[in-house]
């Protein structure tokens, strides 16, 4: 049987799950993830929408129209 371990901080954010690690910004958004695939970063707008994500495979732009996600560009 596999046992998973999780670690949370006082803001109820998961900062560790087995070998994965997570970092959050002051608005409780996950901005950095470290897992078996590598390190990923996320960039959010002031309103909290995900605009860009950098992964080990490349970057992804998130494109919105009228407040709704309409396209993703990148790898």
C-alpha cells in the first residue's frame, strides 16, 4: 500500500506532497511547482487570471476574450 504525505502551512496551502514542492504568492496563487517533470512557474494578472506558465517543455500563453479563456499558445 502506498502512503502519501502532505504538508500544509497555516494559510491551508499544500506546500509539499511526497517529493513535490509548491510556492504561493501573497494572493494564495501557486506560482512555483517542483515535481518529477521539473520546475514550473505561473504568472497571473492583477485580477487573478493565469496569463503565462513556464514549464520544462516551454512556455504557454493563456489568451482571454470577454473574461473567458479562448486559447492557449505554446508548448
